[in-house]
């Protein structure tokens, strides 16, 4: 809804905005969460890295009305949509 509202505004001075989630998670925790929700055996080999983590700023989006979800909420919504997609494919 936010994206459609943003696009519909004709006097929009903002050329681009970042959309992100709150309550940051490490990628390892995201993968673990997904495997757990999908009841799948983990087949991921983790490699240590010295790269620094980063966070996407979505201050502009919040200023114009974006209400972010947490990372886990986004992942849960994604899994629900994925489940719907696969259940309709099986019925076809």
C-alpha cells in the first residue's frame, strides 16, 4: 500500500527511498529461522568473513508514512505467500 501511495503522489520531491525492516538480524539467523519454519534440514556451510555488517537507513520512508515490519514479520508473510503459491500449483 505504501508503494502505491508513494507512486500516486504527483508532487513527490523524493526521487528514491529505501524500504527495510526493523529489529535487525544476522543473515545466519535469517537462514536458521527459515529452515526452522520450513522444517528442513540445514545444508549451509558458513564461512567466516571480516566484512563489516551494514544497516539500510529508511528514515526518509518513515518521514512520509512508511510503517516497517520486523524482519521476522516480513519472513513470516513471505512464507505464507509462498505456501499459498505452492498449494494453488498443486491443485492445478
